[in-house]
């Protein structure tokens, strides 16, 4: 039986640049750096973002940008602060998709290696309630 999500790994060209982005924008706490050691397939760093283990490994970035993404929950009251952080990081923001009333807010941005991240103010329960009430109209 699956217990939970263990970790998410992103392959990036520049570990230092991505580490700075994670720390400055996503409040990541770096907990490990392999340095020159290669325990897996390349140099790597581990972070905690919230309570989630995120790994970055050195390698070739994604060839193109897609809508595949990882979303992190943020408080609605902090939305504008995170938007400012993303702008200050110098990464590409993506226009959000159309939303229906009650669906919460999202901020999308690509890192330097074409990974898409979302900062979202809502929860699954809120989304399901919104969709359910929309369907009953």
C-alpha cells in the first residue's frame, strides 16, 4: 500500500542557481549537498519545501515547457508576496488558466530548466466543493 509521496526530483543544469531559486521563492531548506560525490547518477542536493522532500540533480534540462507541474499550497494572504518573489527571481511567469468563482488563486512560473511550478491558495476539498456546486446550478 502506498503510504505517501516520498520525494520529487528535478534534473537541472545549474544546481546553485536552482538552489537559490528554491530558497528565495519557495522557502526551501537545504538539507543535503553531495558536492563531488555521486551516490546516484550525478551531483545532487536535497531540500524540504514545507514537509516535502525535493531533490535536484545535475543534468540536461527539459527540452520544452509543458503544463506538467508541481503545485505548492500557500496562504491566500501571502499570494502577493510570492508573486513579488517570483518576479524578483527573474523566471518566466505563465499566464494562469481560466478559473471559475470559488476556485482559489494560482501563480505559475517556469524555473530555468523548463519545470513548471504552481503556487496555489486552495485545497482539494475547496476545489471539489466548488465543482460540485457549479454542477448543481
